[in-house]
């Protein structure tokens, strides 16, 4: 009897230590209110197993650095445009993640949220000269968001040229807006995005200026675009060659949220890029 228990312990322990760092837990049972889709099969004891989420046969037997993470079946039901789309198969979208950008509670600013990012909550009317963050400001969105939340986010994480820097300074004056770069002049998430809900920072200040109208609870809203089919057909060949496993949709941006300037009408892009007429 003792021997059997020992073997089981050893086995679970080896799984625990062999999982990649920060990996999702396995061997747990879903609570009754969690509805798993049919293709996410539990093991015979009703517990999460490797193949609940991964479509790769015997994934536990393969050394982790040899697993083809780009394979279509790396995730069941994949490939996913965003990793969170996988999560939402099991976890409820609304109740799981704290939307840090919802900064009002019954009409009042809820200061609880502020110290998620700020070491001390700055007063909007009189902010200190040097703000202190819990993480460097170039990394503060990662963790909650991927480094690649959307196309072009990563390709923008570059140092701006001297020429572009001048254009940015001019645009900041012209639009009375703040477009903060990293200390080494790289474009970061906060260059294009504000993280503050409308009204938290004064809309008369350059740092508080943002695109109006959007609702942070709803997020950015996209609608289908009639050109999508043409776009898909056009990209198909090239994407196949690139070994790129995301589905790309050509959509119309209907409602913007948490942006410093509008991308929809091109103002944001033209604040840095100059295009010939
Ligand atoms: C609840 C879903 C889920 C289950 C169950 C699951 N995984 Fe994963 N696995 C993930 C997710 C999500 C990632 C991607 C993590 C990321 O990219 O941040 C991942 C990534 C991996 C990777 C790639 C790691 C890397 O760093 O590239 C390996 C290997 C892996 N899992 C093996 C396993 C094994 C072995 C099991 C069973 C013991 C298992 N997984 C069970 C969700 C799951
Ligand atoms: C196949 C279903 C399934 C998928 C897919 C899935 N989860 Fe889970 N997750 C569970 C279950 C079951 C639990 C354990 C029960 C619970 O905590 O509600 C859990 C627990 C968690 C926990 C709490 C872990 C802890 O240590 O307490 C986090 C955080 C989490 N999941 C995040 C994610 C993220 C992020 C993704 C997507 C990358 C994801 N899950 C995908 C089923 C899933
Ligand atoms: C997700 C991270 C995050 C959260 C949460 C957050 N902030 Fe900020 N805050 C920043 C970043 C990054 C900056 C610097 C860049 C900028 O101006 O947006 C900043 C700048 C500020 C400034 C200085 C603006 C200026 O004029 O220079 C004030 C004031 C401020 N935040 C107040 C708040 C308050 C109040 C809350 C809570 C209701 C809050 N912040 C929550 C990330 C955050
Ligand atoms: C504590 C976690 C957290 C941090 C830190 C955080 N966010 Fe978010 N963010 C969320 C959640 C939750 C949502 C709601 C939508 C979702 O679940 O993806 C969201 C939504 C957004 C949206 C709108 C998304 C949509 O659905 O259309 C943008 C834009 C955004 N965040 C940008 C940022 C930027 C830029 C930073 C860093 C300065 C940041 N966030 C930091 C959790 C976070
Ligand atoms: C060059 C400008 C730019 C940069 C840099 C940038 N974004 Fe965006 N982001 C946009 C635009 C434009 C949208 C679409 C409209 C909107 O948010 O209202 C968007 C949308 C989003 C959304 C909503 C989801 C979606 O697909 O619409 C999230 C979340 C987000 N960004 C997070 C981030 C994070 C995190 C970073 C840094 C890793 C980042 N962004 C860097 C311009 C940018
Ligand atoms: C804050 C300045 C800034 C803003 C705003 C901005 N860009 Fe950029 N963009 C850059 C920088 C820096 C690069 C890196 C290459 C370079 O130096 O030209 C870049 C590169 C690009 C590239 C080439 C990417 C690649 O694959 O190399 C495209 C396409 C692009 N931007 C489109 C846009 C669009 C569309 C918008 C508006 C939604 C936008 N940019 C907003 C600064 C900006």
C-alpha cells in the first residue's frame, strides 16, 4: 500500500516540476459553474490534463523546448488570435480579470486601482514632477496584456529617429497632447494609449487629452468589413509562407478607447509618420 502512494506522489511531483514556469495548473477539477466546451476533455477522474488544452499527442513526453508551439493544434480549437480567447473557453470573460481602467466606483474615482501602477497615487491637479511606478513604465502593461496585444505593437517598440522625435514634439504642441516615450526614446504602449479612464486626468491637460466617447467596460469595438474576403485572399499565400498562425481579419474600427489621439481618422499615426499627399 505504502509503495503505491509513494509512486503517485512521485508522479504528481514530477509533473509539477516539469511544467514550464508560470504554466497553468493541471490535475484540478473545474468548479461546477465552469462549462467546458466538448473538445476540452477532462481525464477519467474529471481533472484537467495536458490534452484538455493541448492538441499535441503525448505532449508530456516531449522535451519542452522541442514542442512545436506554433503548430495549429498546440492549443485545442486554435490557433487563437489572442491567448485570452483560449482562456475564455473556460473562464468567464467578465468576472475573471480586474479591468484596471475602470476607475470610477459609483461616480467617484476609486483610488484602489491607482496603486496597481503608481507607488503613490498622484493628485491629478498637482502631479509630482517625477512619477514612480511599480514597474518601469515600458513594462507596466505586460503581464495583464501580452507584448503583442495587436499587430504592430511589437514592431513599434523601437527607438524613434531624431527626425521623428522632432515631428513628435511638434505634434504634441499642435494637438496639445502628451506622447510619452521610454527613457531611451522608444515607442511604448503608453505612447499611443492612455490607461486612465476619461475624466481621471483633466481633459484640459496634455496628459489627460484622449479620444472621447469609448467605454472601457466595452473596449474597442470593431465591425465586420466588406473588404475582409478580399483581404484574406490577398494575404493567404504570404501568410502560409511566414508560418504565421493567427487569423487576421480586416475590420472596421467603430469605437476607440484609451487612445491619446484618434487612429480611426489617422491623427495618431500622423503624429509620428509623415505621408506624402
Ligand atoms: C488549462 C489549459 C492548459 C493545460 C491543462 C495544459 N496547458 Fe500547457 N500551456 C497552456 C498555455 C495557455 C500555454 C502558453 C503559455 C504562454 O505562452 O504564456 C501553455 C504552454 C505549454 C508549453 C510551451 C511552454 C513554452 O514555454 O513555450 C508546453 C511544453 C506545455 N504547455 C506543456 C503542457 C503539459 C505537459 C501539460 C500537461 C501536464 C499541459 N501543458 C497542460 C495551457 C495549458
Ligand atoms: C480547459 C479549461 C481551462 C482553460 C482553457 C483555461 N483555464 Fe484557467 N483554470 C481552469 C480550471 C478548472 C481552474 C481551477 C478552478 C478555478 O480556479 O476556478 C483554473 C484556474 C486558473 C487560475 C487560478 C490558478 C491558481 O493557481 O489558483 C488562473 C489564474 C487561470 N486559470 C488563468 C487562465 C488563463 C490565463 C488561461 C488562458 C491562457 C486559462 N486559465 C485557460 C480551467 C481552464
Ligand atoms: C495601468 C497603470 C496605471 C494605473 C492603474 C493608473 N495610472 Fe496614472 N499613470 C500611468 C502612467 C504609465 C502614467 C504616465 C504616462 C501618462 O501620462 O499616461 C501615469 C500618469 C499619471 C498622472 C500624471 C499625469 C501628468 O499630468 O503627468 C496622474 C495624475 C495619474 N497618473 C493619476 C492616476 C490616478 C488618480 C489613478 C487611479 C484612479 C491612476 N493614475 C491609475 C499608469 C497608471
Ligand atoms: C492589472 C491588469 C492591467 C494592467 C496593468 C493594464 N491593463 Fe489594460 N486592460 C486590463 C483589462 C482586464 C482590460 C479589459 C479587457 C480585457 O479583459 O482584455 C483592459 C483593457 C485595455 C484596453 C482596451 C481593450 C479592449 O478590450 O478594447 C486597452 C487599450 C488597454 N487595456 C491598454 C493598457 C495599457 C496601455 C496598459 C499599460 C499602460 C494597460 N492596459 C495595463 C487589464 C490591465
Ligand atoms: C502605435 C500606436 C500603438 C502602440 C505602440 C500600442 N497600441 Fe494598442 N492599440 C492601438 C490602436 C490604434 C488600437 C485600436 C483602437 C483602440 O484602442 O481604441 C489599439 C488597441 C489595443 C487594445 C484593444 C484590443 C484590440 O485589438 O483592439 C489593447 C488591449 C491594446 N491596444 C494594448 C496595447 C499594449 C499593451 C501595448 C504595448 C505592448 C500597445 N497596445 C501598443 C495603438 C497602439
Ligand atoms: C509615437 C510615434 C508613432 C506613432 C503614433 C505611430 N507610429 Fe508607426 N512607427 C513608429 C516607429 C518608431 C516605427 C519603427 C520604424 C521606424 O523607425 O520607422 C514605426 C513603424 C511603423 C510601420 C512599419 C512596421 C514594421 O513592420 O517595421 C508601420 C506600418 C507603421 N508604423 C504604421 C503606423 C500606423 C498605422 C499608426 C497609427 C495607428 C502608427 N504607425 C503610429 C512610430 C509611430
